[in-house]
C-alpha cells in the first residue's frame, strides 16, 4: 500500500510569488490534515478535511493560505502571495474513519521563501 | 488548551548507551491519546506508538519502551542499547479522545537524538 505522498519535496520561491503544494493521502483515507513546522518550533496544525469538506481550519495563519480537496482525494495548499515567514516544512497526514486517530504522515514539502 | 513539552532539545549518546526522551503534557480533556513519532533524516514522520489515557500499562517493543504516568502527565520514551540508526528527531504528540471531535495533533518541539558509533 502506498503511503502519503507530497509534491514537491522542495520549493524555493521569492517573496510575493505563489506556490501550490500537493498531498495524495493513502487510498481510502477520508481524513486529511495539513501541518507546518517552522524551523526549531513545534509542528502545528493547519487544517483538517473529512472527504472534501473542511472540518477545521482554525490553524490556517491567514487568508493568503487556501486549501482545497476537490473530490475528496488529493489536496492542494496554495500560498499566495508568499511571505518570508511562510518558510518551513509542510506536512500532510491522512487517517481512516472510524479509526481516525492514527495519522500517517508524508515526507513533507520544504518551502523556502527568499 | 493542550500543550506538549519536550524540554530536551538535543541529546548525543554513544552507541549501546540507553537514552530516555522526556515528554510532559497538559490537557483539560479527561480522555486523550498520546503518540511518539520519529523523523529520520529522510524527513517523513514515522508513527511509533499510541497510548490512550485510560491505559497506563507500560509498553515494550524490542529496544523501545514507553513509560506513561498520568499522575505526572508524562509519557517518556526509552531506547535501550541505542544504535546509529536511531539518530533522528523524535516528537511527542497529544490529541483528545472524543468521538466526533477534531483529532488534530498537538506536538512538542521535538528532540534531536544523535547516536555516535
């Protein structure tokens, strides 16, 4: 069974540009989460999808971040326009329902905004 | 509000030493899950263990063991006879155990473990 995959693995963009991160969850997992780790800090929750619906987006930093999960399969996280403080590693995780507690993480996308 | 504290930031040991990674948590929930994840140099977070709050039995899996003490709100992780392959960042995490609730994880800052040959 394939694990959670994320694309790209690394992205370097200039301040003001747009970047779109993609996450493909484990097949059959209805729950999809986005997290972010800024260097040296905790991994912080951004948002949670159940199928295509946003269950909780309380961790999204501001309206420059837009997450979508059309069709309830893969998800994208767009940052527009990117700022320096958006740099970090963006993790995606997925879990099944009803056993949705155990989350399986992807390798992350390292975003650097210069 | 929930909080996970991993006071140790970096630990360096020589191979075959035992090492304990500390995790202290705060939560107002009466039932919850605790986790440990390992992040090797390749970057992905690898699930190691999940414990629920009403099961305080300690667990051993090979060289790994976990000590859960509700009285001190701690969930410590011990690696016995450490190996170079254990070098990684280790994260402790917490989530409420409530049906229908958002199961988002609250993480600590992580502990970087270096095992020298």
